[in-house]
């Protein structure tokens, strides 16, 4: 039966019946297993998690609408191979890639080192060899600190990982893939990147496009990890004046942190010339530091000396002393007890080899944020909202064009309420995480500033290819 199922459609009526019977055998065995496990299960929490999986399954069934005028071209292997090769000289303005005699492009480490020197970027190196650390995660974090590296990062991912576009797309033009809930240690979903439209290739998200009469909305928690960390640490000394919560409630914690420590003028806003770069680097500082990032790593990420990085760390520890007291207690308690647990019962043992002190400090914030998001996703589904994709701390929802504003307002209130329920750090329970949103109406498409340059390059190359084909057809005719 397994072999027949894997061969795929079409199935006869008799085969369908046989498949249902075959699958039911596993379900019947689970009933006996459940009876044994029930005494050890926190049933309300288990049912909540089960409901969250059902909500995600509904999203998997609905799928994310894509632009089916452009996607088929990118999915064609020959077309995509031409586009990939043509992109290199256009995107790689620094000349890091080298073309060999047969026309293949290859990454050149020596040239990349020259680029880093010219840009003044102190790139992380491997401790054992001293060579540049070119892992994907390193590239991602460095591109956040140095935006000029982002196009090169995406190009490198395209060359290494996107040899073909393998998004799972149905006949109705919707992207569907298994979201794999609870796959990570922090309980977040982990869909396979090659099948998922919200993969590391940000420019691919420009394919997301609502259908006529429909609209999409991307509703996101604002500075969720910073606010979550402030709320969790507030429980350590209830009722105290927590600067972390104060900065979060101010609207932009990273901008206000810069003002507090004197790196940003008191009257500056994000659009003030030069402020955006400093603000983004302070975001790297705040998020990395609260997970135990050391001064050498911080200096590399920010492009400053280790002395400057050390001073920044001291400023962070001094201003957010309450957070650091809580973080130290969490680390010691987790190592002593051998177990970590969130308010909503997600737990993880600390005896796992890959759990470093930094990972243990990171875990409660990420896991609590996952709890909040999961609760919001369940409530949104209960209220009849069409949630079509979870995206880390954001949700993509779909609605008729004339109802999108109302659905967004409802989802925002649900997300705020979920944060109040789980965090609730103050006696009156009024602290909540903020949300932001953007609406995409037909015929517009999803956009992301990080992928604009590559997307425009792809569109230009596709248009040029069509023109060549039309010209060839005219000559042949």
C-alpha cells in the first residue's frame, strides 16, 4: 500500500478504500497508546497544541497565492539556469565571482577578502583555520549589520542552494508545504526552505500576489524578542522600574536605547540622516547581547574595536541590570535542574550537547514568543480568520478586499491579547506587545526592501529573454 500511495494519482475507488483502511490501522493503535500515556499528559496543554496543529493544517490546505504569470518561467530549469548565470555580473558589482573557460561562475574567497578590506568589514573567521567563516548564518547576521553585503548574500544563496526553483505549487497557483510544527527546540515551525515561499531568498516573496477581489495582510509583532525579554525579566523583581519595558513602550526600543546611551541625538528620528544605520547596529547589539554575545563577536558584527564593543556591553549590562540578573538566575536554575519550561508548558532538557550557555539564555525568550504566537494563531482561526502562513513572529492572512481592514484589526487585537495572557508581567496585566501590518491588494504584490534589487534584476532578465525569443520566432517565421 505504501508503494502504491507513493506512485500518486489517479486512484480507483477501490484503492481509495484500501488506503483509508491501511491508514486507519495506525490510528487504531494510537488509541491503545493514548490510554497508557494519559496519566502523564497535561491534557489542556496537549489539546491546545493539537488545536494549533489543526490551525496550521488549515493554513497548509489553503496555501499562499502566487503570481502564476511569472512563477512558471522561474520553475522552468532551462530558464532559471539562464537567469542565474545572467544575474551574477549584474548583482556582483564587486567582482567576487569568477567565470571559468566553460562559462561557469565560481565564488572567489581572495576577491571577497579584498571587498571586505575595501568596505572596512572585519569578517568572522574560523578558529581552527583562520579562514573566513562563510556559513549561511554568519552571512545573514553580517548582512544585517552591513546592508551593502545583502545582495551578495542572496546571490550566494541562489548559486549554492537555488539551482532549481522547487516551491511546492498546486494547479490553483498556491504554495503549500508541510509546516512541521514543534520541529525546533523552541517549538517553532520549520518548513523546508526549498518548498516554502518564505525561504531565505527574500526576493522570491515578491511572487506572492492576491487573487482578483482578494487581499493579503502581513501582521507582525513589533520588536517581539526585546519586549518579551523585558516582560520575562520584569517577573524577577515585580513592581520595579524596568528600563527594558520603558524603552519598549516608547515605540522604538533600539532608537531609544541609542538616545539613552548617547549614540543618537535626543531629537532624532529613524529618517534622520545616518540614524537608521546606527539604529540597526544597536538592534544587533541588543538582541545579540541579551543572548550572551561576547565582545569579539559583537565588535566584528558592528565593525568597531573590541574596546568599543566592551563599552557597549557594559552600557547594556548597566542599563538593563534587571534583565541580566534574571538571565543569570535562569541559566543557573536550568543547569541545576536539567530542564527548562515555559508558562505554557513547553519544556526542553539542558543536558543536550549542543546547548551552550548562550543557547540556554536564548531559549526562554524564543520559546515564550512561540507560545504567544501559537495562542494567537489558534484564536485567529477560532474567530474565522483565514490565516494562510506563519512567518516566525508574523502571520499572513487573506480576506475579501472589502473586509481586509476589519480582519487585520481583529487579528491585531488577538495578537495583543495573546501577549497579555502569556507575559502579564505587571500586577494589572496591562503590558502587551505591539503589532504592525501592511496590506496587499490586487493587483499589487508582496514586497520586502531587502529583496527589491534582486527582484527587479530577475524581472529585467526575464523580459530580455522573452524579447529574444520573440525576435527569434519572427526570424524563423
